[in-house]
C-alpha cells in the first residue's frame, strides 16, 4: 500500500471535502481517502498495482480542483 499527501489549494468547505472523498474513494485500488479542509490537502492510500497516481490526480482535476504533489 502506498500513501501520498497532495496539495489541493482550492479545498475550502465541507462540500469540497465530500466531493473529493467520494470521487477518489470510489476508484478501484484506493483504500482510504481523507481531505483536510484546514490544510488544503488530500491523503490517499492506494495499491500501486491497481491504480496509478496520475489517475488519482486526474480524478481530482475532473472534480474541478488543481492538485500539486
């Protein structure tokens, strides 16, 4: 299992948190997702054999957020 923390500077409310956790959490190979509104970060634990980091980032961007890290 790989753990990564990404910066998502546009996260600022509960709706942002819910939207991102739902979208990323529904991806195959992702085991846990936690968005911190106060830190503007998203922590993701995932199986590198099942999903690529670029796919996770693309899913975040599809939700309308810039992602760094």
